[in-house]
């Protein structure tokens, strides 16, 4: 099932936004021609990743600096420089862009 997330116009290239899907909040990031959607909450202490820093395809949590690759949710660096194994990966979603609209596939 496809769930509409936002329009492409809402996410400028190189930036990210937080979207409330009615009970679930997600992070939408646009890097070049790609659009990525992940959970918005850091897996360490639930910092709002939309308030963090997008560095290419890596998002840095504003609370303790954990870094996640938004393409697959892998942990690049744990909080405050800890090893990546210190925290769980970030949940990612399959994205479909149809026209000017961004959707995720929900099970």
C-alpha cells in the first residue's frame, strides 16, 4: 500500500523536513535526485533528526551527534563518538516518487 508523504516542492535539494503521517512521524531528505524517508527519531535518545545536520546522505542527531546513513539506516557513528554498534539502526522506508508526490510503501 502506498502512503503519500509530501510533495517534492516541500523538500528543497540538500535539505530535510519532518512530516506527521497521523500517528507516525518521518524524516524526508532530498539529496540530488534521490529522496529518502526514515523514522524522524534517533534510536539513541529519540532526538528529532529533522533538527540535525544533513551531510550528504548522512544525518547527524542534534542531541549527541549520532550519525546515520539515510539510504539504509546504518549507523555511521554512535552518540558522542561511540562505536556504531552502540545503538540500533534507523528504520528506513521504500520511497516512490510519482510525478511531484513522494510516497512510501507500507506493509
